[in-house]
C-alpha cells in the first residue's frame, strides 16, 4: 500500500507542475465526459444536501415544496430530534457499542493474526481457513440461531451483547487482512528482542503492534464504518428502544413519523446520523477509501 | 522448554478470538442446518424433527419463489449497471485524457469527483433507505417535486407504491449506494496500467473506445471479477433497503429472500421454516460464487 501511495504522490507532482496543458483540452469527447462526471457528482450529493436543507425547514414548508430552501433556519428541529425522538440516546449507544467493538476487534484480530502469521504449529492453516470462511456468507443466513445463542447467554437487549457479536463478525476480514500484514513485517527486530530476553507478550505489545500501526489503522477505519452502519444485527438482537443504535432508531423513527408527521424532526435525525461518518470521511478521505477497499484490492 | 513456552503463547493469543468466533459465527451457521429440519416456533421447549418438511413447503411457496426471482433479477441487473457505470466513470476520470509523456492523464478535478462519488458508500444502508423513501415520496418527495417543477404535473408516479416501478426504484438506490466504491476499485486498477502501454496503443492509432475495450478492460479484469462477486453478494442480501423502503411490496414485487426469512422468523415466529430458507440461500450463494469465479476466469495478464 505504501508504494501505491508513493506512486500516486509522485505522479501528482509530475502532472501538477510545469505542464500547463495537462487536464485541459481534448476536444468534445472530454466535454461530454466532464458533463457525465458532473452529473454523477450532483446525483451523489443532492440527496444528502436535500436532507440537510429539509432538516432546517418547517413541516408546512417541507410539504409545500420539496425543492424550496428553508425560510428561516429552524435549529429547534435538531433539539426536538435529539431529545424528544431520542436520537441523543441512540447516538450515545452507538458510540459505546462501536467504540467497544472496534477496540476489541483490533485487539483480538491482531492477537490471532500475529500467531497465525508468525508461528508454526499443527492447526495453523486449518484455523486460518476457519476464520476466513466467515467472510463468504451473509449474516442473515445464521440469523435465527444467532438470536437464540445471544438470548441463551443472557445477552439479548444489551449493548455488551452487541459489542461481542459485532466483534465476532468483524474477525474474519480483520484476521485475513492482518495476517497478510504481519507477514510483511521483518523478522529481525523481534529476533533481536528475543535474544535480549524479551517475553513473547512484550514483543507483541511493544514491538509488533507499533510496527503494525498502518495495518491496524486500515482495519480500524474499515470496522468503524462497518460497525457504525450496522443495522440487521441490532434490529434482531435489541428490541428495547432505550438500547437502540442510530441506524435502527432512525429507521424506527421513520415508521413512527409516518403517523406523527414530524418530517422536519426526521430530517434533523437523518442529518445527525449522517454527519459523524461524513465528517470522518471528509477528514481522512484517502485513508477511508484505502481502508474500505483494502479487502478488494488484495 | 522453549517449545512449551511457545505453545502457551499460541494458546493464550488464540483462545479468546477463537472462542468468540466459534460461539457467535461458526456455531449459528452449523445450528441453522439442524433447525431447518424442525418445526420449531421458538416458544415451546419441544422441537419436532420433521425432516425435509420445511424444504418441501418452501419449494411450494409462491412468495419464496417470487423472492428468489427478484434476487436473481437483482443478481443480473445490479452488477451490470453498477460495473457499467463505475467503469465508465473510472475510465473518464483516469484515462480519458489519454497518455502524454509517459503519464496517464485524468480529467481536471478527478480527485474531487472520486471523493464525492464515495459519499453514499460510507453511509449506513438503513439511513440511505430512510432518505430514499422520502425522496420517492409521491406527494412531497424530491423526485415528484422535480417533475412538477419542470411542468410535468400529470406525471406523478407513486414510485415505491407502483408494482411496475418499485423493483427498479430499489435497484436504483443500491446502484447509487455502491458506485463510489467501484470507481475507486477500478481507478486502482487503471492506475496500475503502465502508461507506456496506452501510449503505444495511441501511437498505433487506437481510438479511446478501442483503448477502453481492448486494453483497459482486459488489464483490470481481476478488479472487475472482484466487483462482480461483491455485487452478487449484495444482490442476494438487499435486506435493509427492502425492509425500510417497501416491506417487500407492493404485491411482493420487491420481496427478497433475506426479508422473507426475517419476516418468517421474527414476525411469524416460524424459526424452522426461516432456517430452511437460510440454508437454501446459503447453497445458492455458494453455487453462484463458484460459478462466477469459474465463468469469469481468464489468463491473468502480467505487466
């Protein structure tokens, strides 16, 4: 991945400077291409802007003309969504679950991947395939038994249950990715530390984990977005609405709002739910793209 | 001495992840096969083994067949549309300028477009479902509002409420959601093509269309294959969009396997029947992945 980034940087340097013609001209084909590119950009972004604009309108304004801009900025929609519609609670739950889930996923997948990548033992390749087999099948196939496993362990309707299940379902990809990553790290440093009398645990936490930081960041971003956006698992495992996560609470609100008619509150909720993930993405676009496509580009 | 120490490390590091994974991931998949052979409704402690009864019923269930048909239609249309549009956009972004002096020239603002196209992909599919349900709202949604604004007051489809349109409306949302990811995936492939290859083609008088079909596509075939498999898996799922936007309707026109399974389990309490459905879908997924990988196999072109 590092080399790919380097190549991209050097290419940009080469095109960016000293070549005024680059990116311009090319005749009618380019103009048509540009038109399509702009069109898709508008299609991508307009629905999101519409949600934000509608979140600042009043209900009558929303009903009167979906294309109008807000007459005045009604921030009270956000307060109503946060308090009355419990978006605040859902937000807090999501932060807890995803925080716990990502940390636990990183820790457990790094431990498993480290051993699978760097130790020789009998069950090694069997265990490796056991883990990555989980990448192939959608969750809904195991939905019914999963529901009862979680119930029987007394973890139904609990955020702890969600953390454990999120982590378990994040392991296959994370282990797969990190095993490949640990294999690329040099042996020598760990060997030297071992000769100096360093224990295996110390080598792992003090030497290997810091060296694996770029890989852990990619896996962390991938899982952060995946777990933040999780819908099916909480829908099945949690039905007490004080424990809802954001995506689930919002979908539920959309159904209720159909009757209550608080459309502006719903759009405010939508905006609150979209904002954190779009901000994280806007800040770290390159890394997010790399993290999310990491599996596909292996 | 050294050996036992090493074994302790291996066990110590693997115990927790293997346990968690076995309990919550592996064991449910295995149990699904057993539950599929029962008439279990969840509440009663007694579980009656009914052999293949669920499967017999399933194959006679018209809603299940309708769901499978919709999944198969998605399986064909979703990859074709998404890969088609994604390839077109990626090619325009990266290679439309053609090679000059050893560089593949992209259009101006290529990076900006890639960032914007990726926006829908980072959002939760549930949130996208809620958003698009509102966009499709026949009375005060964005789409019919646009039609009214350009003077088409007569043309006010009810989108998700129209049996002929609902499926395509769902497909459009899935395409909208995924394009950005595939543009990035194909871009990575295109960037890895040596500029000298494209330059040689242009010197030999190849047109842009020829470059696209004869050079770009064969050279990024691996990425296209990956995309096909990912999109196939997405087409067999489609749960959140269907559950939130249409509930499988109208008249089962957007019913899909995942949602029908969910309804049977958690609305009707038919856990055995739902598990049987899971098993069938599992087999279908496996068969289709194997088929896709075989059918699209080509000599890998090294460069």
